[in-house]
């Protein structure tokens, strides 16, 4: 017999079960509505083998397929760095299953040396895309260099998360390491080659100095004995003999001058470079006074304009101007008046000086030979010289880090443009452009 109390308890239990069933039905209806509306991407089912994730078809399915098939890793994080989603590409890159990555802090994948930088990234203002290179830890050891491209995304009406694109930098790092190795090897080879060239240049300079020095004594003997023979035996020598003797004296004189020039040239590289402020105009006026003392019979019009102050070696600058002005005087022989102009160009950030004359000039086709050792563009019978003067000028300019070139035309004069300022640390695009407009060549030759 069922008592009234028992019946009451049964109705209460049935009512509770009904309420529970209604709540479950309501939850299921909400879930189904969310699935229909695309609000649910997947369902986790607890089974005997543990939880299983089932991905559902939704309006975002095409984008999910795109993310899964892209070559880069893709990760979605909460604002505090917990992984909400990662694609298969990232899972394969680090060797960790996707289900093990989802729900874990992304920092667990970051190598210790990159943790601080990643933490700062999470705390930074992320309204604009940010990029950061980090190392990810692989499941079976080792690290993976990657570039994180981070941008902020909305998760719901109140919260924002992070979208990470993870680019594998392994190939790039390998290429950079290869480039570093090649550069190191190149630097090593350049250093070895430079050392070899320095040794070779020193040996060549020593040889040049020794040869030139050792030639002086026999040349003096030849010169001295030839003069004695010319003085004592002139009356007994035939006309041909006298001509031969004079040719010997002329040749020896030229040889002595050449030896002297070679010695001077070989000493240029040994002479220390002492830079100081040099008043170029005053230095040129001194040089002109020295040169005109020996050519009082020449009619020369000197035009000396405003000239710059150079930061250079004063003694070597004097050698440069002595050679250039001597050449201008020599190659204007036969002009009346000879016009020699010294001025500066005004279309360059660096003041370039020029020496211009109305002399014999030269064929511009051979301008590249103008500053070369022993190079001559005129016959010895026309204009004397050893072929070393402008080579000396070129070496002095090069030691200063400057630049020199020449312009001219046959029988229309010549113009040498130069600076002794160090151009190695200056931008020369403007001056080089003006040089090109003037049709200038930048040779290494002798006039």
C-alpha cells in the first residue's frame, strides 16, 4: 500500500526530472541553433578513448580550408596568449598535434631566449600589425626560427584576440648564414690579396729606388767622361763623331733627369701625409713666382681666380702645382700671349680646382694615357719631358683620396681638374653628374 508521503516524493522527483529534461532540451535547441547559424565550429565528444573534436560545416568553412592549406602557420590566441586555433602547417612545423596545441599557452612553444620579447609583444599596443622574429621549440628537440606577424581580431562584443601568421625562416636563415660565410671568405681573400699587393708594391718601390740610385754613379761617369772627351778631343773628332758625342750627352742628361724623377716618385709613398689647412691661392702664387724667374723672355698672361682652402699636405700640394704649372708653361710655348688660368668649379659640393691653358692640347681619344708612367702624347723633339710628372701628380691625388681628370683637344689647349680633399666619405653624385655633362674622362695617364 502506497502512502500519501511516498506519492508526494514521487511527484517531486518526477517534476525535478521533467525540469532537468526541459533544461537539456533547451540547451540542445540552443546548440542546434548555434550550429545552424555558424556559431559553432566544432563539438568535443567524450568517449572511451578520451575527448574527440569534430569540426562542423559552417559559413566560415571556405576560410578554414584556406587557412589549413596555406604554407604558413596560422594561430588564433586570446588576449592573454592562450591558443584557440592553429592550423596543420604549424602543427607539422613543431611536431606537436593540433589538439595538444589548442587550449595551451602559446608561450609554451616559444624558446626561452625569445620569451621576454614575446611577452612584450602581448603587452604592446596591437592596433597595427606587428612583426617579431622568435625561435619555436620542436617536439623532438631543436628550434625553428620563425617570423610572427601579429594583428588584433575581435572575438566577441567585449574581447579581442590575436591572429598570428607564422612564417618559417629556416631557408632564409640558411641563406643568410651562407652569405655570411661567403663574405667572410671574400674578406679573407681580399685581406690576403691586399697583403700580397702591399708586399709587392714595397718590393717594387725598393727595386725602383735601388735601380735608380745605383744608376746615378755610372751615369755621372758617362756624363763626366763625355764632357772631357767633348772638351779635349773636339778638334780631332770628325763631324759624325761630334754628333755622336752630343747625342750621348743629351741622352745621359735625360737619363739623369729620369732617374731623379723616379727617385722622387718612389719616395712619395714613404713620405707621411700631414694634412693641414692650405691656402691654395697663396701656394699657387708662390709657385708662379718660382717658375717665372726662369722664363722672363716669355709673354704669359696669368689668370688666377678665387681658390679654395684645402685640407691637404702642403708640401705635396706644392709638388702638384709645380708639375701642373710647369706643364702649362711648356705646352704653351709658341703662343703669344700664353694664357694660363687657375680657378675653381662652382657646380659641386666639393671645390674642384682647374688649371687651363691655350697650348698644344692633346687628342682626347688618348686621355686615358695622360697620367700613366712614361706616357707621352707628344714627341720628345716637340716638348721635352720624362713622362713622370703627371704620374707623380696622380699618385699624390690618389694618396689624398681626391680625384683628377683632364679635358682638351689637339691645338686647343688643355684643362686639368682636381681636388686633394678626401672624397671617400662624401656623396659625389652631384659632382659626378656635372663631370658627365662636361664629357670628362677620369684617366690614369700623363701628358
